C-alpha cells in the first residue's frame, strides 16, 4: 500500500494553519479573532456617532448657520417641546393612520388580484398585461392626475399610498404561487388532498416567502408615497409639520420630521423582519435554528 | 383502445390482489414507453422492479399511482396507493407530524402520526422541522407518511438511492419489518440488484416496455438467484463488473 504521501496532508486539530502562516496576520480570520464580533459591532456604530458629534461641534462653534442645519441638540429640544404641546404625537398619529389605511387597501387589492391571477390562467390572460402596463408608470408620476381626480384631501393621500402598495404585493403573490414546487403539488395529490386543502397546506405556505418579500417592498413604497402625498396640501401630519416649518425657516423642525420619517422606515422594516421570522420559522434563510 | 383505471374502495379489496394491470399502454406523444404490460401483485407480496435507465419503470409506477393518464389497457388498483418518491418531498413548512398526517382524515391525526414516526424510529421528533433531518431520516419520515395511510398498495421509486450503504441496509431492515406488519402489496423500483434480492418475494426485469423476466425468490432456499444471472438479464456482463 502506498500511503507514504498521505500523512503529510493530514490536518489535525493541533496542526492547524498556524504552523506555516507567520506572515498571515492580516488575513480576515486574524482580524476577526482580535476584535471579536462585539468589537466589530461597536466599530460599526462608531462612525455615525462621530459624525453627529462633529455636526454638534460645528454648530456650537458657529461654523454651521442654524438656517442651514441646526445642532442635533437643538433638534432634540424641539422634539420635546413639540411633544409637550401634543402636536407632534397628533401629527404622527394622522400620518401613521393614512399609511395604515392605504397599506390595507393596497394589500387587499394586490393580494386578491395576485391570488386570482396566480391560480387561473384565464385571469392571467385577462388581467396581467394591463397590470404590468400600469406598473411601468412610476406611481408618483400619476400624482398630478390623482390630484385632479381627488383634490388634495385625505382620499388623495390614502389612494396614493394604496397605489404604491398594490403592485409589489400583486407581483410577488403571483410569483410566489407560480413558484410552488410542482413535486410538492403532486405529493398533495398522491396524499388525496382536495383543491382547498392543496391551497391551504401547500400553495399558500409555499408562496409565503415571496408574499412577505412583497410586503417588505410595499412598506417601503407606502412610506415614500406618504412623504410625497403629505408634502402637498396637507392640513395635518408629519409632512404638514415640515411644510409649515419651511414657511418660517424652522430648520430644526424640518430636520426633526426627516428623522421621524427615517424612524418610521426603520420601524416598518422591523415589522417586516418580525413577520418573516415568525411566519417563516421553517425556512433555513429566516428562522432561527432549533 | 379502451384505457381504463378502476379505483376500488377499501372494502371491496379486502381479499383480492393489491393491483392488477392488463395490457397497459403508456406513451408520450407518439413515443410508446409501455406496451402491453401485464402485472399482478398480491397483498403482502413484495415485488422489485429492475430495468435499465429509461426503460419506463417510473412511468409504470406513476400510472399505477394514478398520476398520469394511460393510453390503453386496464389498471385495477386501490383508490389511493401510497407513494414514496426518490426525493423525500416533505413540506418544509410543516412539522414532522403534520407532514406524516398530510391527507389523513381522522380526528386523532397527531396520535396516528406519532405512532408511525415511532415505528420508523423518530418518535421523539414530532414537532421538529424537516430541514433538521439527515437524508436517511427524511426518507424514513416519507415512509411513515406512506404507511400511516394503511395502503393496500405501496409504490416505492428508488427511495434509498440517495442514501449511503450503511443507512440503506438499515432502511432495508426497517422496510421489511414494516411491510411484514402492514401487509400491503409493494412495488419497489430499484437499480440495486442486491437490494432486490434482499427485499423482494418476486423480481421483475423490464425491457422494451414490458416485463421481460420474472423470478420468484424462495426464502431459505439453498441457492437464491445469483447476482450474475440477474445482471445478465439487465444486459450487463457480470464478469466485467467485479
Ligand atoms: N414527461 C415526459 N415526456 C416525454 N418523455 C418522457 C417523459 N417522462 C419520461 N419520458 C421518457 O419515457 C422513458 C421512460 O422514462 P422513465 O422515467 O419511466 O424511465 P425509468 O425506467 O424510470 O429510468 P430511470 O431508471 O433512469 O429512472 C424515457 O425514455 C424517458 O425519456
Ligand atoms: Mg425512474
């Protein structure tokens, strides 16, 4: 037997790379072992914190005009002031309500159309091309038309959000249903499932990852639609707060509204992630291993 | 031609054969894959089906399972034969017991699934996800899912092909035991001659769309069929394979 060459390539627990890699200190693994996961986490937060501190310092030193950018501390004080008078929470509530109503309507329409087209080739022939053509329009380009139709009241705002939400939900629902593994559908038939059971046990769960991706996109567009809709002719809401502040050059309030929009975006993303973790616990890409 | 698949209810099938196929014709377009095939499997009988790749074994099994339409002849089979495919085909979004009880219309589905999973040695994993299973374990769950239906006819399409030799031997023991307990008629499609000899009461070789060779295995007989004879039937020169 010729095993002579083999023992040289054996890698044991204690003959690990270290033996020949003295000049290997800059390899990714080496960096990782020095800083650790927590160190990297801290480092990733360091840059934004430093930026804010520099911003504050520039503002305090008077190098940054308050009309261009107010100091972060000033924005925080403004937030507390507005919160104390109750206007901030009120406007936030109005904005969130608009977003929720628009999202619910858009998701219902997009989901219903998606299920219809996903299951029926006839419905696909009848509906899909029209939807795809409308989808080619950036939905914000329809804004002037929407204002002509609906004015600048609540309906216009909710409609715009719903419009932005409908398409991502529709597309991902159709895609999800179409992508269900035909082998699993065949198994369902072998096990004697009825059509309804087939939908409930195999098609909808199989389409769920794609549908939730649609929800994630839809949350992002809903929030964009909300910003645009509220910038035009609003009497309340975060967008109104920003436009009102613009009249009086209150950059501190404007920056505050931008921050609030950002926080809403982060929260929406958090909700989407939470849904994915809960509903896709079985999925190797989402669920925590047990 | 009068193609006909009769699906009989459980009651009328209590004593008869598990499946009877007469003059089966199955074609894809103009290409005839199965031509005038006859086959009869008794309840409790274990039949292994060999044949070179592409000769139509899976096609026959799918016809028996009622998954494809047939172009001629007659199949008399139970309404719902159980099938184990080459891949486990577990639903990744359902726990093991939900997978095993898929399509089971009884109030105590969970208990039944638990019993079946215990039989295949996974009684402690009821609420686990399929993705946490090894290949052999997943295939065992697929077997439990087939057996929990208490089928009169069990169709197995190379269910162990993807497993390592050791796991495969364990699966053989398990399958023999389960089949002895439940007494369904079994059709096992396999490429493994040794597997066929180890498991089957009867070995069939398929060629040119029909059953070309049949051998009844006599357990405990001094000389069971030799590998080389079977390999010869499969068109392999046995001397060159060793
Ligand atoms: N959907 C299909 N459409 C057309 N021809 C098909 C289809 N499925 C199978 N065939 C053909 O039918 C023949 C038999 O295929 P089948 O899958 O039954 O072979 P098999 O005996 O199971 O082979 P293997 O041992 O490789 O699994 C092959 O020639 C194959 O090309
Ligand atoms: Mg096959």
